[in-house]
C-alpha cells in the first residue's frame, strides 16, 4: 500500500506542477520587439560650399535620383567646382523626394547622429575634408565640414553616408551605405 501511496503522491505532484506551470495566453506579457533602425531612403544630396574668406562666394552641387536607388537613372548630377587655395564651409542636405511632403532626411541623420557618419574620399584632386560636427559620443557626423583646396586639377570626391547603428567608432569601415555619390570635381 505504501508503494501505491508513494506512486500516487508522485503522480499528483507532477500533475500539479504541470497544471500550475502552464498559463493561458491571456496571462502572458508580450515581449517588446526591438526597434529596427533601418537605412534611410535618400533621393537627393545637395552640397553647399561657402568660401570662408567671402561669405557671398557660394557654390552648390546636387545629385538627384528622383525615384531612389534601383529605379531610373539620376536627373541631376553636378560637378563640384571650387577655387584653389581656399577653405570652404560645407553643409549637406539630404532629401527623400519619393514621399509627399518631401522628407528632409538630414533631420533624421541629425536625430540619429550616433548611428551615422559621412565619409569623404578625394581622388585626383588636392582637397582635404575635416568634419566639424560631432555626435553625442564626440564622434564625427559630417553634415558640416571644412574643405581645404590647394592646387588646381580634376578628379572625384566620393561622399558616402554610412549607417552604423551600434557599431560607430569614427571610421568608415562598419555599417551599411545609405547613399554614396562620386562627384566629378574640379579645382580651378
């Protein structure tokens, strides 16, 4: 009889454990899903250059692909033309023109500055770029910069926005590319 009683006790305890361990779906608390920080949709990049020694000497260069990446080709693709031996205060405006009203993506980049960095790569031109705006961690962003030109010449300047959520370290190696434009560039 003791064996039967022990067996019944064990079965009862197992059954009680199973019954109390199972909850109905209505008792479960939903786990919040992480917010995904998706790359930006950018159709237009406008660069504005202001001569540091003469604020009325302003130059603009624009790249515009009205339907975004992967559609038809661009409809505006300016050449950057700057005078030599000058410092140019440069700002970048990014737009998404596939939505109405037009979205100023630069504002999103600014809000998510800790996750974004512009990278500038000159080729064949005498120009250096110093990023002047920083994110909350003191790392460069690049919506604002100083371009210094020296000798005359022609080449290109690649302007690339890197999307680096959780990996930004001040370099251009991590993350994904939101937009990359290789502007023809003349210093004359």
